[in-house]
């Protein structure tokens, strides 16, 4: 008991290393080794516990759920190379361009479609920023509205399935990823709806901020436009049905559906003339890099967790979190605020592998619905991705925005959408039926 402070000190030391930019996997593993040695010297940790690491690693490698991660990353990378985002944005821009704010509404719709096909925030923000931001600025859109709607729509990949975030959260919470996908469906659609309503209201109250596109830009007959909409919308919608429909109707697990999505994405790329040896190598390279990063982080976090529990840090945190004023509400506030703030500085993989396992025993003791809690955490992470000054989505957009768009423009543009996301998050907390109202799939 005299050395219970070692657990919190270990956690603080890992955070300091992470904030310095040191590689995450090595920061976690190095912290684990350092505090294991310190604990051993003080007589508070038995180094024999490290003998269980091989079994833990084998358990990770045998985890069927985690196999969905490379599948969904491959699918997103392949679709990024196929030009689907560019064609969707161009077509939806022409379709809605006759309306005030039509181009911004097109960005919201395409962001939702890309989220439901790729689930990769960085790729979505960058693709939409490169394609739509110059067009929106050229035709008189307000810089803040244009950047805000692009960044916000890009973060939809955090909550709309198939989301890699939800796959990892499902694994760490020990619940069905399929249940998480279904639970996040209504909150995700609610996010899309409030974004679209906000754009429509701004365009109505301030027409100068979101003008309609000139006629010469949308000089396409109704028949031609209809054919183009069908040709562009049908492939991604079909892919969504194949991937999500097979999960929702209990025909496949998320891992199996991810494999189907990979095949579907490759077929789409082939149909668009983008499937060749060079593109396949790039996609496989991107998939390998991200998957290897996730696995190394998971190994580092496993070592960290082993030592942290050996030093009784988990018991120390459980006693604090389980006895917070307000019980369930107090725990929710503290856990969501912790995840929200950490989301400014470290990626969701680190948060899921380090923080979520610490919160899980308390959530179980308080008898929280873990599917609902997982969706709440996902929506919370999505909000932190968009919140100034450190939101990752804002950095992605800043990296590709033209010089006339300042960082202040991007920050100011994001604030209304952050407020909207927080309102949806509150709605999910107050009305759990938004998550739990749909039936679960029969295949787990």
C-alpha cells in the first residue's frame, strides 16, 4: 500500500512521453520497463509477471475482431485511389448547386457517404478539402462556413459505421462490434441531419455566405444529370449495403463484412480504371503501415497494462472513479472530459488501448450499457477531433488549404459544428434509446 503512488506516476510518465512526440508504442513499452524496475527495487513489483507477456501477445494475435482493422483500412485506401470522392463531390455539387448552400449540403452528404464506405477521417478531410474548398471559395462561399463544413463532415468517419474507431472500442470494451455499428447508426445520421440543417439555416439567413452556383457551372440537362447521379451514387451505396447490410441483418461478422468490402472496393477501382499493380502496391503499403502501427501500440499498451496492474494502479483508479460524487453521472463527466482532452494530443488508438481499459471496470460496476457507452465515447472522440486549437481534423485541413484561408478561419468555422456535435452527444446521453433502440444482429 505504501507504493500505490507508483501506478498514477507511471500513467503520468507515459502521458509526458506521449506529449513529447516520442513513438507511442515505445513510450508505453519503455515506461512499463522503467516502472517495473523501479517497482522491483522498492519491492512493489515481481518481475516474474513478465513471463505472462508471450501468452498475452498470442491472445492478441488470435483476436478475430482485430482482423477487421486491416480490412477496413484496405477498403478505405482502395476507395481513396479510385477517385470516388472526386466524382461524388462534382456530381452532388451540380445536383444541389442551384440551391443556396447547395455545395455545402453536397459536402455533408458526400462526407456521410465516404464515412460509410471508408471510415478514415484523414482521407475524407483531405479529399474533400482538395476538391471542394477551392470551388466553394471561387464562387463566393464564406471561408469559415466552407472550412467548417468540410472539417465537420470529414469527422463523420469516427461515428458512422464501418468505423475503425468502433472496431477498436468494441475490442477493448469486450462487446460485439456489430452491436456498436448498429448502435452508432442513428447518432451518425443525427449528426448528418444537424449539419445539413445548420447549413440550410445559414444559407437562408445569410445568402451571401453560401450562394447558389452560377448557371454556366451546372449546364447539364436533367436526363444527363440523372444518369450521372445514378452512375456515381450506385457503386458506393451498393458497397454500403454489402458491408453494413450483411452486419445489420446478421449475415456476417464485421470481420467477414470487411473482407467483402475489400473485394468490393477493388472491383470499384477496377471499374474506374484505377486498379493496377502500382495502385495495389500503394494501397497494400498504406494498409501495412497503419496495421503495423496499431499492433505495435497494442503490444506496448499490453506491457503497460501488465505493469500498471502489477503496481495496483488499476485498483487505485477504480477506487477514485467508482466513488466520484454523483455516481454514474460523475463517472460519465470525468471519463468523457478525460477522453475529450486527450483527443487533442494523442490519437484514438492510444486512447482506446490505454484509457478505455481503465474505465471499463468502473462502467461494469456501475452497470452501464457498454454498447451505449462505446457509442458515447466514439461521439466524444469525434468532437475532440474537431475542437480548436488541437483538433486533428483541423490540422488535416490546414495542411491542404490555400494560403488565403487562415488558421483562424478554420478555427472559427469549426466552432458552430463543435456545438452541434456536443448537442448530439448530450442527446445520446439523455436518450439512450437513440443507441439501443435498434435490434442487434444475430451474428456476433
